[in-house]
DNA sequence: GTCTATAATAGGATAGAC
DNA sequence: GTCTATCCTATTATAGAC
C-alpha cells in the first residue's frame, strides 16, 4: 500500500508535493499559503485545488509521502537480519542517511508532531499518517524488546527509549541555525553527517549495552 | 541582565507574554494571530501594539523569557559543583524538571529553531535570543570537554554530543500526540516524567562513560 | 492604556469559462 | 487541467478619540 501511495499520483501532483514539502518544512502549515505553493510549481492558485481539495489534504499527502519513504527504508533495513544490536545500529545509520539526504524530512517530521493541534484529529488523511507512523515505531520498539530479552541490551522501557531515540536522531537535522552555530558548519555537510552518525551510534551502542 | 528581563515588564505585559507563550507553543508563529492573543488576555487587539510594537517583538520576548528562565536554572545547577559526571546528570535532571513543569517550553524551544527562516536574522531581538542560547550551550559544551579531559567521559566531539543531547532531552516533551500514543499516557504525567528522566540519565551516563 | 475605526493586504476556497 | 474572477474572512498595523 505504501508503494501505491508513492506511484499513484500524476506527475503534476508529484511536482506540487515536491514544492509543498520544502515550503512546509521551512515555514510550517500555517506559514505557507496555497498561492506560494502554486507560484513554486508555476500554476495558478486555483489549479492546486483541482489536485488537492484542501490545504489540509495537501499537507497530509506531503507527510504521508515522507513517512512512507522513511518507513520503507527502515523496514527493509530491519528485515536484513542480524542480532538486535546489529539491526538497531543499521537502522539508526539508515535513518541518519535518509534525513541527511533529504533536508526537508527532519523538519517536516518534527513539525508535523507539533501541528497536531492545528489539524483535524479525525478523517482518512490523519489515519493514513497514523498507520505510517506505527509502521515505523512498532518494529523499532519490538527490536528493543527483543534485544533486552536476548540479554544484549540492558533492561529499560522500550517505548520511552524509542521516544528518546527519535529526538536524538531526528532533531539534529531539523535544528537549522542552532545546529549550524553549535557545530560551526552546515549540519548537512558530508563530514558533519558522518560525525553525527558515529556519535549517535556510539551513544546508542554504549547507552543500551547490557552491563557485563 | 537576565534578571532585568524577567522583572522589567509591566504586569499587563507579563500577562500578554503568558497567553502568547501558550498559543505560540501550540500553533507556532504564523499560526497565531494578535487578535487571538488579545482575546486571551481580555484586551482589544490594538492594545497589544502598545506593549509590543510588532508581532515579531512579542514572539521574541516570549522566546527570551523562556530561554532566560531555563538558562538561569541550568547555570545555577552547574555552579553547584561536583565531578563532570555528577554535574552533567544534575543538569539533565534539572532540564527535564523545567520542561516537565512548563508544557509550553519544549515545543516553543524547538519551534523557535525551525522558524528562524520566518523571522528576521538581524535586529536586537534576534541578538537577545542568540545570547540566551549561547549562555546555555556554552557551559554544557565546556562541561563535556572537562569530563573528557578528566578521563571521566569517553572522547567525543563535544558540540555534536550537545546537539544530540538537546534532541534527546527536549524532544519528548514536545512530541505531543506522538509521544502520548507511544507511551500510552500523557508525557507530562508524573510517572512518565520520572521514567523519561531516568531513561535519559541512564542513556547519557552509560553512553558517555569512558571505557574501563 | 485602552478603545473604535480603518487601511491595506493576504488567506482558503468556489464558480464557471475555455 | 488550467485559467480569471470573485467571496468572505482574517491578517498586521496605524490613527486618533477618550
């Protein structure tokens, strides 16, 4: 179904999503007007409403596309097997690579969590977002539990650790100027990405290892 | 100077800040209108412009007040002495307490980092925010470096680790519905806060400990 | 310090021609 | 599928009475 989501849209629809993704990531749901999106695509404002019947629907479509892209890669990465420790590290590395390769992703992901108050909680779009999220957090939480049961990870609350890990991995790539000033370099530069990846992996590896 | 910021405003000014803080945290800069703030305070819209000459200025004032409140507590906490490990853990615990005690803080902090594109980079307000941030990250980064030099923490890039720590500690309290569904409970509930605090402390302690 | 009134602009969304 | 024109509402901000 996630594959259908990725290919089941016209080329104009995808161009709209491309433009909207960048804008929503930069300025958030309320900060972006349909006119600005239309200008970016090279269309009149009204034409957008032919492809997406409301701003809400456009925003949700952007979120679902990102979540499915990330979800597909993570699930594939997890399926490649290995011990829980190996799989977790591969998974964190993969997530860093996706976020580093798509500068809009981290911001839009975090923003979408904050803007839940601004958007309808019900409706089919919201449920699609929901399913996509659970398709990611579910397997990761299960992986942590497996690692604890196997004695590879120390005992901890898997769900709380997942929450911490999301912040740990995603936030740096959403931190913008804050991160840039802290590091003295663009967060998306190759060297910074590798540094962030290795520091994240070290923190996760050592932080979750069972004491000997 | 941060003390002056905290007391150097009329009671009406502070009431406006209280209302604006909650609204900006919920819906972001662009998502909140001056009218909504005015209604919340019980004033006419125009009266707000007597206290803050623009929406930008109001938003910056909200950010600076939060940053100074957090900064004051962190700096005080750090000044209480101890080994780097002890001080870092006290610092993380204190930060968790502040964020848990003020549900608007984490969201507004993260949002303010994303909305840098939406607001002027120059000007006195932006510089005040800047100073407040450096007053927090500077001491923490120095603490990490001290711990590494003392052989208590493993070698790592202090600045990159600070970025990870901010995400790790701040994000959960900004995660809203996402965190709520993941944990199956309100993130700000006493038991959840304690769980998040202890899991954060464990991850930081084990994750930064020098190998023996 | 707070108010009413107003300016000037932009917002989301729809109707209907082509 | 895209366009122009339009509707209605909301936006930030200012002017000036009280």
